[in-house]
C-alpha cells in the first residue's frame, strides 16, 4: 500500500509537519504533530481534531476529518466534495 501522507519535517513549534493531497482543493494540506493527535500510519492515517483550512475565507474553506485513510469533507467546504467521504489519494513526489 502506498503512503497517503508525506513528512515535511520539523516545525517552529518543536513538532513535525505532515501533508496530504486534498482531492477537493487540488493542493496539499498540512497538519502538525503533536498539535494534532496522529496514529502514526502513512498509509491509513487518522488524525484529530478536524482540519480547517482558510476558515476566514468561505470561498476557499476546506474542513475535514481524516480517519483510517479516508477524508470526510464537511458541509462547509467550498469544493464539489463537500459532504462526501473519499479515500486519501496516494502521495506523489
């Protein structure tokens, strides 16, 4: 099974930053450990709490949960996948 997330490296807060490709936004979204709890899996990641990107800009907002390698897009997303559950795509270098 291919990796779904990619490690970017250390961050300014002393943790690690990881990214995944969002099929709704068509860009990568970051999350930081330990700010988010993460199960440590690269192929079936789960992290909590939800990830909210661009919260103050509804025209580009993306809000989701990632659980066992699946993305649950919430209704307040700007893109066509709002309200849907989809598999995380493979990370491509």
